[in-house]
C-alpha cells in the first residue's frame, strides 16, 4: 500500500468487475486529466477475467491505491460505499470501469463545486457509446419528453425543486461517471442504498439534491458505454429496474410535493414502463406484484391505466367480430 504525503483534493473511485476490455482506456482517461490533485482508488470485486493484471500495471503510480475483494460483493452500491469510505479527498468521482472521460471533466466539475459551496454534486452531459467506442447520440435522449432544452446548457438549480419537477418521474442523471460530489454530503445522506441493485444511484442523487443545490454542464465530457453485459441490461428483462424505480419515486414523494401538472406527467411517464412489465411473460410474478403495489401507491389511476389497453383491445376485437357477422349475414341474405 502506498503512503501519501499530502491529502488529495479529489478521490477518484473505479469500481470494477469483469471489465478488462474497457479498463485500460478508463484508467488512462483518469490519469490524463488536466486536473491532477487527485488519488485514484482501484477496486476489484473478484473479477474472473484479466482485470487483476491490468490493475496491477498501475501499482507503482504514486497516485494509485488498489483494493481487491476477497469475496464478490454482488453489489455495485456496496462497492461505491466502500470506495467512498476509502476516499481521502473532499470531492469524489465514481468513474465506472466501462466508461471513459474527456481529459477536462475533472477540472470543469471541480471548478463548479469550488465556486458553489451549496452545490452538493455537479454533473455534465454524456455521450452514449457502443462497445466499440462508436458514438450513438447523447445519453440524455430519454429526458426529451420532460424538457427538450434543459439539458443542453449549463445550469445551477435548487435540489428540492429538481426533485419536485424531475426526479419524481425519472432519474435525470444518466450516468454516475458524469458526477463529482462532496464526500461529506454523501456520508450525510447515508451513502448509496445497498438494498437496491439498479436504482441506488437515482435515490442517491435525489437524496443529495434535497441537501442543497445541484449544478450541470451542457458540454458532453463523459462517455457512457451501453452494452449487453452491463448489470442494467441483464436485469431489465426481469423487470427489476421498473420495480426499483417505482420504489425510489415513492421515497421521493414522501419528501416533496409536486404540482398537479408534474404528477400527471409522472403518472403517464411511469405507466409507459410499468404496464409493459406487468403484462410481460418474462417478468416473474413476485416482481409484478411489487411493481403493481408501488404503481398503485404513486398513481391513483394505476388500475384504470392497466385495464385500459385490455378494454380497448376487447372492444376492437368485438367490433371486428360484429363486422364479420354482419358481412356473413348480408352475403347469406343477398
């Protein structure tokens, strides 16, 4: 273990599990940042690929600490909490192991935090990239229905209002790798919820937002990789992301009171993904029950929304049948 002679301003955490093919580019994109007052904490959760040997390539770098788990934690957010406990800096950047960054990301986001003492976290826009590093638009494409212009330019906003207007519908922070936050605030809100497998980041950003202001940079300085091997991709088919997302929304609604217009928009937005999950044959019955329970808790019209497609389909089928009978009758009597 390396002994540091000075306390770094920023702690960069790279939690890794079986991302050897992306790991070198990720680490290099951190080490080449224009802002250099940081330590780099490399975590490995018992990877079974070549990750360990790649991480050890950096063992002699004075900026780097390496921590290997003796047992797989099975949890992204346990690794986040472990990394923050090890962090010595005032600010923390959790740089996911399959993403990478523009060399100016840390400098730009730290500058925002330094200028705004009430800002709990700052984040930037992200490019969405494929496994082979091809750009596929912006990662915030799914936010267009909320506001097609908001995430195209810089802003600093009251975190409570952000929760009332946006977090109650969806996670407006597409990727954790785009965020730099204050360690003290992270600890104050209790860190990431380890009971959540997919939506712990959403709940964490909301909790931190409720503790102050948040800031955003419209420049796309982060590269968010989307691939089939990610935890989110594997779990989406089982409806776990939907169940947890509704749980997080319930948690936020216990702490803020949105306007009726925002609530209406939230109900419509959430129904667009929980209804397909409930009627899907792939989603286990137990998960469907959790989804439906949470949907009913946040939307008073949930059952009506669920039944509406079935009722519409029934009447369409009945209308087709009636037309068929009438045609047969006319043909018979003519």
